[in-house]
């Protein structure tokens, strides 16, 4: 089950991944707050989708957050074009 620490981890990692994506995709991002928001939502979605594979706590939680945030940022970036 999802705990409060998993949720907080998704928020933190999502914000960091969103910020990094904005630095990597110069000119293709959504601004600082937009990238962070997409990263946070992607992190949560990744936790739900990939949680069965990697778990939602510890290192597995971080992996699921990162995967989800990256996938959503790529999808939203492609749709934006």
C-alpha cells in the first residue's frame, strides 16, 4: 500500500525531475513551475503504474517516481510540439 513517505517521495522526486527536464530540454519545457508540476504528476502516476514492479518504498519507490516523471514529461513534451 502507498504510505505517506512514498507520497512525499513522489512529490520531491517529481519536482527535481521536472526541474532537470527543464534544464535539459531548453526551449521545449513549460517553465520552472510547469515542468515541476508535470514531473510531480508523472512521479505519482509512475508510482501507481510501476509500483507493482519495483515496489513503492525505499529504492523501488524512487525508481518508480523517476520512471513515471520522465515518461510523462516526454509524452507531454511531444504533445506540446
